[in-house]
C-alpha cells in the first residue's frame, strides 16, 4: 500500500514506503519517505532519542550510528539505504546496567558534561578502538576528529577513550 505525504524537506509530494529495519537486534516496520534521513526516522518515528540531531550537515558527529559496524552520520544517511543492514544506536550499545568501557570511562573521567555529543562520541570510539586497539592519544584525537564538543575541551574525552582502550586490551 502506498501512502502520500509531504516530505519534511520540501513541498514535493512523495510516496512513503513501508520499510523494515533491524535496529539494536530487533526488527522494526516503519513508514518512511524516500528522502528521509536515518536520524529523523530513529528519533521521530521510532523514539530512539539517544541519537542526537544537531547540525543536519554532517559536521558535528552527534548523530553517529553504526550501520553494519561502520559509523555513519544519521543526518546524511537516507533511511531507505539501511534496509537489510544492521543498525546499532546508542541505546543498543550496552546490555542492562553494564556500560561499555567507553561509556564507563566517559563517566569516570568526566568526559561528558551536557551529554549532547556523548552518543556520537561513543558510537565513533567503539569501532575506532576495535580497529585500533593500541591507539595512542594522537591517533585517538584523529579518530574522534569528526565529533564536536562544546563543553569538555576534549582532554577528558580522549582520556576516557584511552582508558577504555587499555581495558579492552586487557
């Protein structure tokens, strides 16, 4: 069944499609517009509000989500391109009350203040540490360079990722 609705980006009438997405290990059926971004679908249609919507231009990293294990910017990724892929949001990172080491050390090292950038930092740092388990501070800075933070000054974030890397190696 096709539904007609207005795209949130333009005044052109577009046909929405029923779409099946695998998010955090669960299947979700959702009606999406062809030009809809993943961050919009996650936040507005499926209530995964941990992923933040900020710049809408791909410059801040707050909307970072893992798609098939690769960090992508949700504000630039069309939802329809994620069909048949595994999507992990910040809500799917840790089970129950156990925090991932990146999350744990962000809290322990004071690497979060307002928390707005934190989901994007976590979603960038996890696959970065998987790929670079022996990363030094310079490599960590480079790996997180697409994530902007207005509160912390980055030192505590880098400390947290460095400490998480040490724990993951142990």
